[in-house]
């Protein structure tokens, strides 16, 4: 069917998300750990944002980028998990086509933005270790704000074409999608037309956004390691490497599931069972938001001490109120 013959009448009014195919009988049990992980992500990231916002001593580039990372984690999990739980517990899989496109746009743009933030955090570590005397000059609050705006603009700009690429396709009454949330290729595969353009653009976005970011992060850590191993003392080397440990952990948590899900979705359709792919796609939106605050809370002394102080003050205030 030619593009000139395709109009909005070919778009479905609603789509139906089925959940994890082949595991429908276990949905009610699978949703329990997913719900627990979502609550941990909400509490952990909200606590990080609160601690950083309340303590002016933490208004440094490293912690401001961490605050941005927590905000994107909250947005990512809250965009997908409530609907996921509704499907598994309430069998509420119906979603409007416009709502599905909106969810797809949010999921992909947030992931591109999170990749940008991780790249900015790698640059932050590079400046802190390789050019420490100019650290606060290079990464002042104005520059950090501009980095956030550029990252947001980039994510919106490269994800927006997905909407138009999907709206141009005819769907021929195909409206059942075996997934727990809407994503670009899942919607495109419902179409009864050639989706080569969607596949090529999706691959291009993945390579130019997350792929390029991961390469630049690797290059920055190459410079960091070169600088670290030329430090005069082992103590200084250990201290420098320790400041990068949390960031490296977050990078691995983010990129490994993302690339695995991306590669299996495009090249492993016949080798990887559908239920395995969808299950991992759910972890792909849950694991980073859960682990990021845990990694930084456990490994960063400043965050850990302030979190403990916050929870201790809360317990004391509750005790005082109960006694009164």
C-alpha cells in the first residue's frame, strides 16, 4: 500500500496489551516482585532527590547529575510499571492508540535522556580527575543546566519521528500486542505494510544515541584510567578509582540490559523465546531505577551518611509525636 493511500482511518482506536505471552497463568505472582521493585525505586530515588535538594553541600556537579538521573528513573518506572501491574492484576490491557504512542514516546525519550546523563556524569568524572583545579569553573550550575536542556532536546528530537513513522502505517484491524508496555518495534510489527523504514530508523537512533554515548563514555574512562595510573601514590589511585566505582556500576546496570533487549528484539526473534524477551524487557525498565539509588547509597559516603541522618531524624520526630 502506498503512502498516499494511507490515512488516519487505518489507525486502530485501541490496542490491547496481553502481558507476558505463555505466562498469563503466573501474571498475578510475577506482578508481586515487580510491584515491590517499583516501590523500592520510588522510595530510593525520592530519598536521593530529597537528600540532595535539602543539603547545599551536595549541590556539586556530581550530585546534581545524580539528582537528574533519579528524576529520569522515577519517570521511566512510573511511565510503564502502573500499566504493567494493571495488566497482570486487573487484566486491564486495553489502551488507546494515542495513549500507546504517548507511552512509547516517553519510554524511548527517557532512555535517550538517561544515556545523555550517564555521558555527562562520565565527563564530570573526567574533569574531576584529569583537571581538578578547574572542576567548578568548567562544570558550574549554568553549564549543568545547559547540559540538561541539550539532553532533553536531543531525546525529544530523535524520538519524535517514531510517532510519525508509526502513524503512516496501516494496521488492518491488528490491535493485539504481546507486551506489557508500548514500544516502537512492538507497535510497528502490528502493521500490515513494509516496516523497513521503522527498522532502519530505530537502529540508527540506537547507534547514534546510546551507541555513541557508550563509545564516548568508554573513551572518557580511557583518559581517566590513564590519568589515575600516573598518580604518584597508590592511595591517591585507590581514592580516584573509588569515586568512579558507583558510576561504572550504574553504567553497566543501564547499558547491558538495554543492549541485550535491543539485540534480541531485532536479531534474536527466532532464538530467544518471546516470553523471555518480554520478561527481560520488563526488567529493563525496572532494574536501573531500583539499583541506581542502592549503588550510590551504598558506595557514596556522603549520600549514605545523610540518608542515615534523615531516617534517624524521622524516627525521632515520630517518637516525639507519639509521646506527645
